[in-house]
């Protein structure tokens, strides 16, 4: 098994929603209710960095990418790069037949991890930051037809190994 360590982004320890950002300014009230209803205590969810509701969700934003976004987020993140694809995987994914190669390589990465330790570490981070749950973040917009993303592989892995239902947050 691989020993898990955290790659916290410097200056990211005070995780709190940013008032006046995200859904309060421009979201339809029914969207807000639908989104907030999807959040269960101690949930593990997935989403993309640009989901406008994350800042006010009460969830701990956990980066599962090697690099943080280049744009300014309305919230702070902590990193768990153990769940991030390697740069080589990302490079290989761009080649012909790369999606299959990527999926196989990422599945191998997950096989080297202990899912119970991953969840325990997520829970520790969640409670240290006083959040209601966690949201695993990367870049892809899964609303686009045919869009693929490793966060779905992580969600499937947690369901298969531990029976944990990981939901994609609505936008």
C-alpha cells in the first residue's frame, strides 16, 4: 500500500465560504434549493473547479489534480494529489487510443491505494476545517456529451471498494 500524505496548497488552511460569491448572487432560488438538498452530512461529492455553488456549500474543496487552476477561485482548496493522474497519464491520454491507456493507468494508480485510508484522510481534513463534507475537484465539465474525467473513476472506485455513493454536484 502507498502511504498517503497531503499536498496542501500553501496558505490554504482557512477554508470558509466567501460571502457574496457563487450561488447567492446569480442563481435561481430553485437551483440553490436543488443543489443544497443534494448535500448530505459527511458526503463525498465530485465537481469541477468552476461550479459556482462550491464557495457557499460548506463542503471542503479537495483538489485531485496535480496543478491548481491558473484562475482565481472564490474559495480555497486543499490538495490530495494521491488521487490525481500523473503528468505522463495526461500526456498519454492525448494520443490515439489514449482514453483506454489513461483509464488503465489510473485504475492501476487506484489499486495501489487503500480506499479506507483515503476516506479516513478525507474525513480528517473535513473535520479539521469544520466542513459538512468534501467535494473532489478537477477541471472537466461532465455536462458536455462525451466528456471524460478521472473524478468519475475515483467515485466508481469508492463505490466498488467501500459501497460509498459519490454524487456529482449539480450546477
